[in-house]
C-alpha cells in the first residue's frame, strides 16, 4: 500500500473517531445540580418541589431535551445547614453541572451563593423568600423566583386593610428564616400603622406552646401573624391555639403551603389564611395540576409548581443561550421577561430583566384553608 493511500485511510479513520467523539459528547446529558434537604428543617417542602422538578425534566426530555441533549438532575442534600450547602455547591461545580438550583433554606442558599459567585456559575432558587439573597452579594449569576418576604407581608397587609386589624400578635420560630421573616413582618406591620402588641417565639423542639399562646391571649390582639417555617414548632402552636380556645384570625407566610401541616394537625388550620403563589383558576396552573394528578394520583399544592417552573425557566435560558456556557446562560436568564409559568396570580409574569428577584410584586395570592385543604383565593396582589 503506498504512502498516499495509507495517509488517506488514516485521515478518514481519525475523522471518524473525532466525529464519533463529538456525537458522544453532544449526546451527554446536561447536568443540573440541585441542593436540596432530605432530612433537615426544609425536608417537608423540598420533597414536593423535587417532584415538580422531575415532572419538568421528564416533559422536556420526552420532547427531545434541550439543545438535542437530555437534562439530568444531580441531587445533593445539605440538611439546611449553610456550611454543608457551601460544600455541596463545590462538589456539584466539580462535577461540571451547567447550573445549580437551591431548594433548601434561604440562609443555606446564601452560603452556597458565596461559592457559586466565585465560580461564576448560574445559581437559582425557585422558592426561597429572603429579600437579601439578591442584595447582599453583587452576583449577576444568581436568580430568585419565589415571592419575597417583603412581597408576602405587603400582600397580607393589603388583605389586612379589608379586615381592619389594628392590634396584632406576631408568632415565629427560632429558625434563621423564621426569625428573618418575623423581622420583615414586624417592620412592615408597624409601617402600615398596625401595632404589634405581643411577639412570641416557639423554639424548635418545643413540645407545647401554651405559655406563648397564653401571653397572646392576654394581649387580646385582633389577629395573629405567623412567620414560622418549622413544621413541628408551628404544629404545637396550632395545638395550643385550640387548647386555649383562641378565636383570632391567623395570617401566615407561604410556608403554611407545606402540605405536611395538614397531615400532622388535621382539621386544626381551617379558617387560616396564608400567602400562596398559585391560583388554581389560572390556565397554566390548571393544566399543571391535571398533569400532576395524573402522575402522582393527588391534587398538588403550590410546592411542586416551584420546582416545575424553576426547571422550565432555566431550560428556556439554556435554549436561548444555545450553549451550556455559564456566561451565556447568565446573559439569557437576565433577558427573561414576560415568562408565564404555573405560579403567580393571573396576568403576572417572571421578569429577570429588571431584577434578579423575578417574581412579580403582585404575583402572590391569599388563600384560605377549608376542610383541611388549600381552598379559595380571598385576595390577590399588594393593592
């Protein structure tokens, strides 16, 4: 065989190998890191959010994936501990994930963000509510989709105007997020002209809240605002509320959308109103609820929708970027506007073009718990 023929055959073979390698690389899944909580304070609401994420991934993959590649979620559990969350972020970055989604507590997400900011990798939380997540660090790679704590209290205050509650009690737990939301609630309540006549904390691990609720009863408030996030601590609050025969209306943050409450203290929350981010009458929400029921055999609360929308908006950004390059995904995320998802009141959209906290200030609704389920919408928006 002459040298020219040998060279031609070797060239064809090399090109074939390169083509095969390129095809294999293109077929590799796009990995999305997820920092979740499987055993800590956030586990009760992280699991339903994971279900929504899996639904979105299955739909996207069934339709051909993104950029011709399948999506794959890579989970790490941080137990809602900030230092562990930072370690998990480093681990996921080392595995070359295209982006990271955090569905743990806000303090843990903030600590993980100190890692992702240095790595310049897109990091988003579909559900966290702390306002500081997009303010403490000047991090253009971080995005937030949940209703902010300030939006939640403004929505409750708009509802409050209808009821004219002037003297209120504030109850929280001693978790970092519960304490933070309590401060946000108190500041905004007092700015609105309402007087916080008593403030009580139910500590994590408490077996009852009789002493705290006796002080609430003695203060004779018009209503009780509730900013706790730990299911066990708030469960003893509701038990004490009924044991002492209190009748004041209870207004709660979006943490009361955790379905675990209805399982742990069935029938004890009827009449409670809370912040939610899903209006079942919204067409996108109704469609999602039907798909979820088919997949899981039950009617979903809003929590799975956070995960569903989070994956969908990230996948949309990767598609617009035309790449898994983090700078390109960040740029695509930053141009997201008028994005209609499952969450949000009718007519409200996700918009990252003006703020990296993209949930509309008028996107939250107030729902009432009726017959031990999340019932009717009684108010919408901050007006």
